[in-house]
C-alpha cells in the first residue's frame, strides 16, 4: 500500500481554489444556489487555511526526540499506577485476527481526516448556525494539542523491548512509513489528535443530531479509541488528555460567549449619553 503523506501544500492549494470560487461568486449575480456555494467556499477556505497552517507549523514543533522514550515509560508506569488497562494485552487479543487488524489500520488511516471532513460538511449543511462554534472548537483543540506535542512522547509501537507490534507497518498500511523516515513526527503520541477530533465529532453530533445519528458520533469515538490503542499508535492516556483539552476548549467558548452576552445586555440597558431619562420626560 502506498504511504499517505497529507501535506500543507495540498491544504493551502484547496484553500486558494475555494477562496477563488468564493471571490468569483461574489461578483456573479445573486441566486439561491450561488449563495449556498459561495457560503460553502468561504467557510471551507478558512478551514483548509487553518489546516494548512497547522500542518506547516507542526513540521517545526515535531522535531525533538530527546526524552521521548523516557516520557513514554513514565506514561506507561503512570497508567499502571492508576490501573488503566494494558494496551499490550489488548493488542495480543487482536493480533491473531488479520482481517480485524487490517480493518483497524484502515480506520486509523482514513477515518481521521475523512470523518472530520464529512462531519464539517454535515454541520455546515444541516446545522449552519453552529458551524463557527464547531470550527473554533476544532482549531482551539488542535492548536493546544500541537503545543503539548512539543514535548515528545513515543507511541507504544516505537517503545523498544516491550512486545508491541506496529500493525500498520506489518501489513504495509502505515501512514508514517519506516521508522527511519521522519521518526520525530512519530514521537508525538501525547495527546492524540485522532481521539480529540473523534471526541469533537461525538460531542457535536450528540448535541446537534437527532435519533440514530447520535449513536454514530459515539460509535466513532469508541472505535477510534480502540483503534489507536490496538494498533499501538497511542497510549490510553494520550486519548484522555486529548478529550480533556477538547472539554477545556468547549468550556472556554461557553464562558466567553456568556461574558460577551452579559456585556451586550449591559450596553443595551444603559441609556445613551445625553438622552433624557424616561422619568424626566414623563415628569415634564
């Protein structure tokens, strides 16, 4: 299988094309369909620009390797202290079933970006008033994850003498390639952006969706957590920290929105400077 290397150049190219489409439609005669496409192009040009910036900055942040294996050992020991399940025992249950392991590798490779893309299209199409809030959650969560990833942590599959298997590399499905190619970018297990994005999808699909659709978001999160652990790409703690960051960003947006609304309400209640009070007008 050909290794997959999503690049910041591709994201920026898509952003430029979408921005060009938005500009062209802004000059065209207004119609219902044109307005829909123009709105889509504008919002997703912003999304692709932010994705490209994240990918570009990540090349510089993910360059440290010192301490990655020590940090991974610390994570492993801490998980044992708080009695989290053993990833190695979980993976050993999966390895005899090649079809299952291959399916998990495929899910890891494709569900992350593609799932987020489908989710964003759904939010924009069906729940457009919430789109910017969702987008800001993704941006804030991913940015904080990127900062934390400046502290290198090796994933289980790269930890020597532990018995973990790089399942994707074994079956030629790796999105990273051999260990010697870009190993620094592979030492960013903490926190898991895969789990963070799956958590965002789960949160907002549950909040904005109806009926069976809510189950899809929750199922995606559960499968993602099991996949990243079963393929030895992440520790359980990587996902826990990622979800904590996501909840922090959501809570932060809620507090900022509440503070802003209180300011708006306060301004609306205050009389305009120089205007007579209602009581004075009635008394005259």
